[in-house]
């Protein structure tokens, strides 16, 4: 049996971890993804408002979005993992790298979503076991996304960076047009009438029409 015949992809893609480990991993990934990555992006363009390597007075205002954004994100994570089972199954989606073909992973497919999707970038996924409707979820169906957008906009202001602002704008467009609608369709299929009732009662974004 050749290496490409072994079910390596499934072994690498799926893993069961205790709930506390998943929470720590999520916090670390959130910290890196929404703090370190904006910093790297800010190195691509000039930092407007900065003087002698220090942020200006108006740049510091951006932290008023970053701090509550991170707090809200941690709040949402805590609500989700308080309802999670003691053991959580995660799915790791492999990035498209040249070495994958030597492990028999070059044409891997994601399954279990109704349709097969080609494996794209790296991601950790876990299927929700129950609906979260308390806390910030009383005001928006996607408070985590709002927190992420607040964090990135805050960093764009803090660094005075066009590159970070463009990344924020692309994230907003992606979440609005693709990510949020796709997630809602999956939740409708998973939770049925319960989610439809929640969808009628709570808007996608605060201030928007429900539905």
C-alpha cells in the first residue's frame, strides 16, 4: 500500500480535545489573528499620524475599539464553550501547499456540509452543539464578527495604516456577503424552527431589519 492510499488526511483533519484545551487554543488563535496579523499588515504601508515611531493622539483613539472588541470576543467564546461538551471534535483544513501531494492530500475534500468543498486555507472548525441566544446574542446574530470588525478597524486607526484598513474592508465585505449568510443557512439546517424563530427576533447586525 502506497503512502497516498493511507487515510492520512482524515487523521490529520480531525481531532478530539478536552473543552478547556479548545478554549485556550481559540483564545491564542484569536490573539494572534487579530493582534499580530494587523501589526504585520501595518508594516506594508506608512503609519499615518505616527511621529518618531510613536502613535499620535488620534491613533491612540483606535484602542477604544480594540479593547472592547477583544473583550466581547472573549465573552462570546466563553458563552460557546460553556455549552460545549467535555470533549470537542475539531476539524483542521489543510492549506494548499506543494508538499501535500506527497501525503496524498493534494485533492482532499471537505465532507459533511451537504456539498463537497475543496480544501483551502488553514482553519479550525467545531460544529455547534446548541444555540447561544444570551448575552450579546440578544442584539445580533453575529456578535463575534462585530467584535472582529471593531478590532481590525481599531488597529487600522491605531497604526494609521491603509493596508490594515483595506484588510478590514475586505473582512467586512466577506462577512456580510458570504460568511454570515452561509453560516445562517447551516444553522437553519441544523436547528430548524428554533433558529428560524431566533432569526425573526434578532437582527443579523444591530440596527438592521430582522430576517
